[in-house]
C-alpha cells in the first residue's frame, strides 16, 4: 500500500516536471501579417510577394516569377520574450552556387539598440525542407525590444509566423523605428535583389534601409531589369522620395542607348520632383581577363553615362550619378563570381549610394 | 551523278566544319598533382588532403575527417591558353546553410598581374554532382600568365585536373610567385578553415597568403581546435616561420585556462625562435543578446589573455596577441550567423593578423 502511494507520488512528480519543462519551451506563434510589414511597394493579395501578380501581367515572364520572391520585405515587431522563433514556408527547394541558403531561403533578425538596428542572428533553412522551423535567438533578457526580421532574398514565402514564449508580449510597435513615410525605390538586377549577400539583411537595399532609417523598396529582378516601358509605367505608380536605377548589368550596350532616355524621361514626367539616382553596372571582375565581357561592360557604362550627360544637357534636374569606380574598391575582391557583390562589395555600394541619396535629400 | 558529287562535297564541308568547331573547343587536361601545390604542411599519400591519415590517428575523430578537406590547398601553374577549365571529384554532396557551394565545394582562380594576385573567376559546383566539370574563364589574351587555383574549403577532393586549349602550354612555373620557403602555419577552428568566405580565396589564411606572398598552411578544423596535446605534437613537426593560434572559439573557458599554457610552451620548446601569434575568439554577435553565449565568449577571451600575460611574466619572447577588438569592426555586420566571418569580416581579421605577422618578421 505504502509502495503504491510512493509510486503514485513519484509518478505525479515526474508528470509535473515534464509539464514544467514543456511550459518553459512552449511558444505561441503569431502570423507575421498581423505585425508591421516594410519593404513593399504596395499591398498585394499574397502578403509576402513584392508586386501583385495583377500588376506584372505585361512584364517579362521571368520578372513575373521573381516579383513573387520576398526580397526586401521585412517584419517589425516588439516583444519581451527571451526566445524568438520562426516558422516559414518556402515555395521552392532552391540551390544557388553563389549564395548561402541563409541568404536565398533564410531569415535575418535585427534588434533596435540605442537607436540603431543591430544584427542578432539568422534563421537557418534546413536542407530540402519547404516547411522551415527554427529558434533564431534564446536566453535574452526580458525587456521590451523592437525587432526587424528580413525575409528570404531568392525564394517566395507563402507563410510566416513568429514564435515567442507563451507568457510574453508580441505586438506591432506603437512607434516603428523605420520611417515608412520616406521611401527609396530601387529598380535593378540580381545585385539589387541581393546576390550575393551572406544573409538577407546584407543585400544593399536592406543596408540602405538601416543606414537611412527609411523604407526601401527592393525591385531587383535577377537576370532582368532591362528598362522595359511596362516596368517604367509600373515604377511611376510606386510612391517614392527617391528612385535608384541600378539596371545596367543585364542590358546590352545598344539597349541602354535605346531605352535609358525614354525610361528616365517617362519616370521624370510622372514624378517631376523626385530625385533619380543612376548607378553604373558593377565592373565584372572576370572582364579584366575575358576580353569580350570587359569590352561589353565598358560600353554599358559609357552608354549610361552618355544618357546622363544628355539629360543634364536637356536641363533635367535632380538626376544623380554613381560611377562604378565609387564602389568597386581596389582589391578586385568584392564579388563572389565577378558579378555578384558579397557583403564586402555591398558595404561599398551601400555607402556610395547612400551618399548620393543624402545629397539629393539635402537639395530637396 | 552530279547530285551525288554535290552531296559528297556538302557532306565533306559539314564534316570539316564540325571538326573545326570541335578543335576550337578541344581541351587537354593535366593532372593538378604534376603542377605546383602550395598550402600543404607536408606531403600526403592522398595529394589533396591537408594532413596524412597516418599523422592524425591520435587526434580527435572529427579532426581526422576534417584533415582530409582541401582547405588552404592551391595549385600554381602557367599557361597561355585563352580558356581555363577544371574537372574535380568531390568526396561528399555537401549542404551548409551558412556557406555558398562555391566556397565549400568549388574552386577559385587568381592570376598574377603586375606582381599581385588578382581574382579571375570561380569554379561553380553543380547541384548534387560529385564529378564536377566547369569552364572557369574564357576569351583571354594568349600571353603566358601565372595562375593560382584554390581548392574547396569544406569538402575533400580526390581528383583535380586542369584543362587548357590543346595547342596551349600548361606547366609548372619556373619562378613561383609564392615564396614556399617562408611559411605561416595557422591552427584554428571553422573560421580558419574558411567559414564563411564567399569563395575559397576569401578565407583569411588565403588572403594572408596573397598579402604576404608566403605559403600559408590552413590547419583550421571546424568545431574543433581545442588545443589537445596530440595536436601540439603534430604542429611542432610542421615547419613554419610563424605560428598563428586562432583556436579559442570552440574551447570552454576552463579548457583554455588548462590547455593554453602547456600547448604554447610545448610549441615554444620545440620551436624556440619561431614567433607565435595568439588570436582572441571572434566576439559572437548573437552573444550581445543571448546572455549565456555573451558571458562565455567574454570568459574565453579573458582566459587566453591571462595565459598571454603569464607568458610575458615568465619572460617568453616573440609572443604576439591579436585582441578581437582589432578585427570585429563596429557595425556588428561582419558575420553570417554571429560566429562565422564573411568576406567583410575576413577582410578585417586578415589585416589585423597580417600586421602582427609583419611586426614579428621585422623583429626576426
């Protein structure tokens, strides 16, 4: 009898201990849509895609696909939880030789500290899984903090929820530390989309967003951004305090001569007072050896520079120009593959473009 | 009859055109072992592995495996071919959330230009393949040039051959632009092994090798480098003009207090005149939020600093010290995941460590 009672009490203790352990690990998940979203040009039916599919129908097929990627989109929230976790669903099992899985399919968490966004930790995607679930950070103190969570650069996210301890607060901040009323809109190629940052927060539009404290809209389309008029028409409908056109890399030199002026003039016509910053293409590092690539890149930059000079001649105002020499460094080591900037290269281009944006804003 | 002749002539033309096209693309492959190999501590039975398996039997099991990786090994050759191609066989189909496939399983080509090594282009691994074959660069001028090809950082290579145009010269250079007689030996963790460089040439030992023009031996073992005496004994047998000990990241603070002094004293005893450079662990960026990690990293660096001061007190000479503050930057953005330096972080640590090596050499 005594033994039975003892066994019962021991069993109860064990049950309670297991419950306690579960409670310590128990997290509640909140749909990220209910928090604050930044980095989006406009509302979309699919929350985590950059341009609504209704608005891309006239654009090139590949742009229609890439517009679904979550590059540049980030979620802002406040919590006092010691743990932050995330569950996210990816559209594709991606492989990119020149990018880390964290960058193309992972998450990247920052925290507001002394008025600045500071890197916390990434959400690492597991191999081959479309449904991802990861604890991003644990064992934090339980003061209330504001966080910024960047979404994948080269994948599409159909669901995202953020997990915190059951007893903690998780909410949209009352005072968001990114000025959503001030926006920089960047139109560009794979480099703008974020190849090859080490993680989503190291794509240069994300760096600019943190440096300037403004909302930055990433309209980078890998292998594209060829200044089609359909895209100019869309771009002119996107509210912006500054447009950055980093769309030289994938255009043939002759395309630049044909398309740059009509594209820029259209945008200026629709947005008469908004500064436009033109960015030369990265100088392909392999172009110092592959003579065909070297010549082509030289002509690309010559032709966008000619277009810029023509605009000045025609008395266009508020047009700014960032030459490649301002951001290529002098070590030839800023890219992973000759074309796509790494964090080292992105650090340089972000500084060069930020300088022009500040110049434009000072004149505003 | 006329028709038959015409058909015959047409057929002949077609045959000759196909032959011509094949000739233009036809490459000859040379086994990389017959060229110049750098970055190896000693000769090994398996050419592209870092330490011979006979010498790792007493080391931890994981170190035995990692010693087979090709981190830090590079091939030097001369060619006047307009095309350079490579075929390489990998031991594993690797996935790393925090590294690019180019870095963990790819190749990285540099060329000697005006006395400096300049990045050319990487060898991109295809998804899932163990037998890789890639054209790395094409359309170069046909002057004779010296090249440096880095091997994968986190995979093992069982075969490597380099392809050039059939009619071109491919040979070991008479005057190799890396001084193989001067060697820096770096013992460390995943960071030394190269996580998370964007490509093999951006691991910091490789950067040092190019900056100093010396042979740099990468003895970085991911998740390891815990100053075991077995490793000290091996290290002392490796010829070096300077030893860099960047082996704090994976040791518990108490292990450092126990092991650092005996390890360093053993090495100094066997190599009385060779400078030893101690490097603090990277400050884990997530440790600014995860309090347990933050405290642990602080103690790790306190303990290696105490060991350093003890050595000075005991009048040890030629001991140098690189504090983490010398290479962490002030943007908190030098890592991919809080621990592993990116190209941005590696650029900083390479400069900081190079400065100490130069200081040590000046005293030499």
